[in-house]
C-alpha cells in the first residue's frame, strides 16, 4: 500500500516539476521576446533621434546661409563632415541626395537638396511644361502641348466668371477635383499622361518649388528643358545639350551664378566656356524661367544606432525657408 502511495506521489511530483519546467520555458520565451522587442524599440528610437539630429543640422545651416544665392557647393548642400555618417551620442546619421554629372550618370552629395532645382507642376508656365514633356518625357510636340494644357487645367482652381471652365477638369479620373497637385504621383491620372512619360519626368518635377527654377542647382534634364524653351521651344537641338553640360561643368568647378540676368550669366561662365552664338542666345532666353536663390529644400535623412545592428529610420521632408515651416514630412 505504502509503495503504491509513494509511487503516486512521485508521479505527481514529476508532473508538477514538468509543468513548472513548461511554465519556466513559457515565461522565459515571453520575457525574451519582450527583451528583443525592447532592444528593437531602443534601436529604432536611437535611429530616429539620430535622423532628427541630421534634420536639425540641415535647418541650422540653411538658416545661416544669408547670401543672395543658393548653389550645390554650399555647406548645406554638400558637406561630408556635416552630413556623412556623423556620430551623435549612440546614433549615427547621414543626409544625402543625388545630382546629375556633366559627364553623364549620377553622383551623391551629402546635404540637403534644392527643391527648386525642379519644375513646379503647380506654378510653371504652360509652355515650359510642354517643353519638359517633349524634351524629357519623349512626347511629340502636339501630344506634349495637350498634356501641358491638361496639367495646367487640372492644377488650376475654377474661375467663377468663366462659364464652363469647370467642364474640362484635365483629369482622367472623375474622383479628382481641380486644384493644386499635392504630390507628383497624382499627375499619372492627368488626361493624356502615359506611364512611360511619367517615369521619365517624375525626378524633374515637384509640387513644392516656385515660379522659377534655380540655375545653380537644376539637373541635366531641367537644364535641357530650359535651354530648349529659351529657343521658343524650337525643334532644333543645336546648343541645347551643349549649353546644359557647360552649365554643369561650370558648377562642378565651383562656379556660382549670382545673377539671373542674361549678361550676368554670360559673364559668370566667362570666355573659357567658349559659348557659341546659339548657346549665348539661349542663355539670355532663360531669364524669364530661372532664379539663383530658392525657398524650398528637400532632405532625405537616415539614422541608426552606432553599432548599425538596429533598424534604420528614414525621413523625407521639405522645408520652406521663407515661412520657416515644414511643408512635407514622411517617415519610413
């Protein structure tokens, strides 16, 4: 009898030990998962803090820039010591963007990009949009003109004293209403816009720019568009590509346009540029479409823990220097 009782007690004890072991494993797994989550959250917060530090540095340098022009050679636009893998406490940040090179291809600048290096879809003149669609978008002259008109119509608020103006919205999709574009992606649904053309122009346009494009920061595609438009959008290509590349070469050598008047542009490039008569004429013709100073700047900041084992945080923002405010903010 006693042997059977001892056996039952032993079995019960073993079951208790087994259940306690299971409980310990479960608690251990729960605690471990919570510790892993806590570590990931800590790393994520370190990455976010680092990225925000990079953004703060960007705005400080932009606010300190008080000259009358903005160019890709200034500290806020290209400074490795200020924006490339900068350690701040337990985090590290970088702020960078891509630029067109005169020899072809793309390069990387560490700093903040100028949003007015692009053509503003909401503010640009219709003829400039048409030239963009033709020169960069690859459209024929008639199709480019129609799409430019649709872009202008879609982005313009209705005018009450023009009966019937609201009947042609410029949109392929009736869910869209007339008014300023809120993102570049919206133009996919503008009447006449093709996916092929959209993919070609999307990196050359913005909805956070201005009436004029900054000649000190514009990329090759935009410079070609300006050069062609300066020739009244003519079908000839003489001087378009060569002038755009000469402007890029001038900037890459440290040159800065401090005036956007025709004579000032020619003087800045100097005799060494060897401008042809056509290039000189186009440079003068750019004046109505360009500036040398900007109000809107875009930054792509990323941050991570110093050990780089944690998650990287990325922020995309647009800052309006004139009104001292963030106009656009996106977090990854």
